C-alpha cells in the first residue's frame, strides 16, 4: 500500500493539517517544519494526489541558476543546457555567479527568491539545509549536493571513480595521490570518501593532499607535493586542477604518463585537447542542466515530494595514463629545482 499523507505527518511528528500545508500552502510553514515534512515524504516515497497526473504549466517562467564560477567550463556547460531546455518550455534562465563566496551566495539567493519562479543552486558552498531555508517556498533544485527534503540532481562519482581506480590498478600503480578541491566543497568531501574506500578495497596506498583552489593555478601549486609523495598516479578534483598539475610536473622535468599518470574529473572540452589528452571522469552536466529545468517546471505547476536523481559517471581514457614506472630506492621522483 503506498504511503499516505497521514504516514508523512506521523513520520515528521506534525499534525495532518500541517503536513498538508507543506504541499498546498507552504508559505504558512516555517522553513524547518516544511523541510522536515518534505524529508519525511521523500523518505517514504509519498506522492501527493495533486501530482497525478502533472498539469501542464503555461506562460513564461523565470529561473535563476546560481553557480560558483561561470568561467569554469563545467558550470557554463550546465547553464547552456539549462537555457536550451528553458527555451523549449518558455522559461528564461538567468545566471548569478557567486565567485565561491558563501556570503555572496546567501545574498544572491535572498535577493532572487521573491523575483523568480525557481532557483537552481549548483555546487553550493553552503550547508544544504541552509540553502533550502534561504530559498524558502520558492521551488529549488540543488546540483551536486544531497540534502533531505530537497530536490537534488547529483553526478554520482562512484562508478567513475571505481573505473579510475580499477584502471590504475590494472596498469600496476600501487601508490596514488588524490589532489583535493576546496574544503567547503560537498563534491570534494563525497569524492574523498569514495576514493578512500576504493583504495582500501584494491589494496592501494593513498596520499590525500590538502585543499587547493579548483583552478589551473591550484593544480600547478600541488605539483611538487604530488611528486614528493612518491605516487606513480594522481587523481585530481577536477580537470582544471589536473591540467595545472600537468603543467606543473612538466616544469619539474617529469614526463606524463611515463613517470606519472594523471586523471581529472568532468571531461571538459580542454581535456581532449591537451597534449597528451587528459584521462578524465565524464560527468553529465548537460543532462543535469536539462533535468533541473524539468524538475522546476513541474514544481511550479504542482506541489510534489522532493526527489534525488543520481546521474552516472564514467572514465574516459586518454594519453595521461599508462603503466606504472619501475622506481628504485624510496620511490620518490627526483624534482628538478
């Protein structure tokens, strides 16, 4: 028997009338109460009657896409896909760039929520629950952030990272360095947990390098530290970091992939154009942009229980990965001053 609104109210610890307002009149509820009810509905798989079937929304809507850095090809690719889907459904997608600044992100969401019909927040630097509270009753979708009670679209790094570790293990690499992104990145924390478990599963040594800016400069700065670990392969938080790492180790006299294999993440267009081509974990940001608009389009027409959509990732092998080199002594590469 499918769950009922009574089940949702009981799980959330609220009255039936309060649970009903979360779907029919959410502005009358406090943010914490509304989020608790939606989280319960999500957990139980509750589908409001009003969501069957979904009515067709009409007219023109405006959606805000909040991203940390529009110059990053990952976010620009997402925005272009969202805008393309928006044109098909008469939705205008406007962009707000928060420059990885938490305070700016708060101010941006507060300023937008009463002026738009929906908000998409990509790779938020804030706690997920805070993002939902800031959006209030304005329909919202979080990209690459999972939080109970919110609509979320996640590029699931699990399969892509598993393929990466399996690939490096098959090439004979026994020690791997992981170059982290920023400390306030949910994606970074998620990937670190995954790569730790995978390294243990495959019996590999893992050197976890400290946080770096998620840019080419961040990767270049990490190059000497990666080489000092003695790792024969490095996995970077994203492709920009990986491209910077390639430039940094090359400056230090290291050959890729002869001396060091490198893998990035996101598979941006520049990955295939680098020399050698960058092996990278492909993330479906185009699909995420399309889905975000579709979810918000539905949310403006009806009140439905939130859901989490996980999109698969996979490894694209190019020229920056090869067999592990044979090293003598302590295994560390000699770094040219």
